[in-house]
C-alpha cells in the first residue's frame, strides 16, 4: 500500500516537497508510516518526534491505523511569541 503524506513548514523544506508517498504494509499505523518516511527522507527524522498528526480535520495519535485512502498530514510545532 502506498501512503500519501502532506508536509508543512520546516518539514516541507527538509523533504523538498509538499507531498510524499511511502510504501507500507497494511494495516499501517501512523508510527509505521513515520518509520517508513524516515527511511525515504532521512532529513525529516529529527523533526518527527515533535510533529502533530492529522487526517482531514481530525488530530490522530501515532497508534491509530490509517486506511488506504487517507492522507496523513504532518504539522510541525509552532513557535514564536
């Protein structure tokens, strides 16, 4: 199964793309997808422990399973004042 991942902010810069795809074996949890993502895009690895994960308008935890048609959205932490 190919999982689509949308990237924003520093994640987009690190990957050099706003959207990437990774191959995973279903059923795949978000944690599994993130592991596969670090294999194909190692520059993202230092950022992933702090990202928020969402599907559509719903925040998800890393133990959630993704359906084949769902796009995982990774949101970097917000900082500033």
